[in-house]
C-alpha cells in the first residue's frame, strides 16, 4: 500500500507501507508487522521520534559502507545500488523536524491513486 504523510509544516511525503513501517519502528511507534492505514505522530512526541530515527540511521551498516565507498572507486551503476535506510528515512525525517519546529502533527493515510 502506498501512504501519504502530511503536515502543515512540510510538503507531502509518499512512501510504501513496508518502508514506512521500518522508519516508524525506528521512531518508536509500537507496530509489529503492519502499519495502520491512518495514523498520527503528535507534535509533542516528535522530538523522541526524531531522535529514534537519527539513532537508527547512525547504526545502519549501509551508512558506514557508503562512507567507505566514497574513498574507493566504485564501478557499479547507481541504479543498481540498493536504497539505504538513511535514504528512505530522510524525507520523513525532514518532515518530522519541520513539524517539530512548527509544533504541528505528522499524519498519514493511504494515497489516493487511481492506477
């Protein structure tokens, strides 16, 4: 399922539910195997959520490998490289940071697609 995250402080972010689940687990949300179709991170919980996602990014092994790859010449085409947790989490993390500054909630719901 495709989800759309929204906030009054940032542009919408679209993400597949399976990828959003990983980010929201890192943010401290208590979801196990599936995300509810609709949800909210209240503005008073954003600081803890941001800290959790930042901690998960710092512990992500692909984050450390990327730093090492920068030092070596890489001949793999960028389209063949996997998407790291850091890359997937960044748009939602940015939304959470902007929302925390503006004191507004982050909400999600299924994207309204007609394809």
